[in-house]
């Protein structure tokens, strides 16, 4: 099962079994074992996952602002390398604490190399290059088109994903939303086409990579933390080879952009993965993937408020249309209710 598309990390096959209560009976001197109130742990769990849901939305929503700040002081490939380096460090710590085993076999590592390129190295670099010429608000909205690309590609590449009228309508609505964001009736006036194309290409990389992961790495027997940690490590090696070919060693290290890159990697790429896996395990992929629809809202708000980016009317309107279309492409028809259950609770 694929999870939420994001600028931070690709999804892999995740467990969907909800967490069970670990509350133990409370013992008193008079009456012996007394069951703990059922509502208390339930409420605590509900607050916990909602808090982590909000945290994940904020982390991924602010990622585009952090990319913009990072590219103010460093080359795009350097921003991506730093992002992957700090993200890999967080996952390496999690693997060590959990004592997870790394994947084995040349074939598995070959698939990880392709996944690392499609889901990390390429899209992260494309977004970094794009934000040199387009606002972070537009980059965040372009990222929201990933479900639309995924819908279109799955109809071709995944035989089990059959088109429905609702999903095809969602694809069409989402496409109209993209045209609204780009201001097609103005002839794309004032829009940097090269940067926008890079951002849209980055969002396309994610579903292409997800299809590859779904076909090659799902069901390998390795834990999700082990797989994604290894994948980020390979992506870091890829950028370590690519970066010196296109950039020179920085002569100075501006503090604010460096802190932005470190936060982008440690929080937006490392911690966010762990939060996402925890949410999918506890509340299931359907609820967890709703974070996708908050990311462009937060990215737009952060860009306007903190970076003073200009926002035309067509940007938020188009973003709403894009998200509506994306929601339709992810919807599934409800299963018919068994006869004789009407009115039962």
C-alpha cells in the first residue's frame, strides 16, 4: 500500500494493523485488580496521533520554505546533498536503536539505487533548482500534483488500478486546477516556465518511483525503516558523486542557510519518515495520507507570511481545485452494505 506523497520521502509497503491498547489493570488495597477506564487510553492515543499528524503536516509544509532559504546560501545540489546526509543520519540512528538488519543481495541494492534516484536524488534536486526562480508557494502546489501524475501512470503501468468515472473526473479537474495556478489565460505572463517545469517534473518523479518500489521492493521481508534508511544512504552516495561535478566547494558557510538544510534533512526527511510510518501503523494509510492536502496550504502560508512572496488570486483558487481533483483520484467506491444490516449500530 502506498502512503502519502511528499517532498520528503517515498512510501513503501507499510503495515496497517492498528495499535492495540497496552493499558494494565490498576490494583488497589481494598478491592484488588480494577480495570483501567477504557476512555482514558483511547483519548490519549487519539490526541497523540493527531498531534503527530499536525507535526508531520507542518514539517512537510515548511520544507519548501527551508529549500528556498537553503538555496540562498548554497548551490541546489549542495542543498540536496546536505538534506540527504542529515536525513540518513536520523534513519541510521533509528536503525541502530531498533537493531534492524540492512537489506542483502545485489538485486535488492540495485532496486534501491533506482528508487533512491527517482524518489530522493532527482526530485529533491529538481525542487532545489526550481526554487531559484519560482516562489516556494508555487513549488508546494506543484508537489500536490503527484497524486494526479500517479493516477495517470497507474492506469498504464498497474493493471489492478482500473479507471473509474470518478477518478478520471478527478484527473481532469486536477488538470484544470494546474492551468488555473499557472494562469494559462494570461499566456503564463510573469511565470518562470523552466522553474515551474522542474517542479512539476519533480512531482512526476514520485509516482514513477512508487511504481518501481511497488513492483520490486514490496514484500522483501525487510522492515520499512531498514529499506528507507538504506535508500537514503544510496541517494546520499549518488549526490556525493554528482555534486562535485556541477559545483565547487563553498568558500563560506552561511549559518541560516546551513541551519535550514540541516532542518530540512533531519526533520523533513528523517523524522518525518518515522512520524509517517507511526501514523500509518496506528490509524491506517487512508487517514495518514490526508496530510497531503495540508502541505500546500502550509507551504503557501509560510511563503507569504515569512518570505513575503506575492500571491495572486489564481494561486490559492487553483490549489483548491488541484487538491479536489487529487482527492477524487484517490477515492475508492464504497463496498455495498450487506442486506439486513440497515439500522443496526
